[in-house]
């Protein structure tokens, strides 16, 4: 995905971060970079897991102040 976007003139920053809450880490890092867009993968999880642990995708979509591009 990053190569495809870069070929079309999009500045791409690949980053690997660690933290307890993936959603929070993604949002904080994107804000620190003053990102215009966050590109992230999304996949389905069993409903019980989503209920207990929450969904990173839902958290990011609910709190982001910039564009999100989901790849499934």
C-alpha cells in the first residue's frame, strides 16, 4: 500500500509503535506527525472479543480528527 501511494505522490511514513492501547497509540502518533490521513488495516473479530476488548478500528474512527483510509 505504501509503495502504491508513494508512486502517486503521497508522502508515506511507515512507523512501528508500541503501547497498551493500539487505538490510542495510532491517534497520538498521527497527531504528533500532524498527519492528514491514517492508512490502517481492518479485519473482523468475533463479536464477543470485540465486546470485551473493544475494536481498534471503531476507536480510531470515533476519535480521529483527520481522514482514515481502511484496507481490508
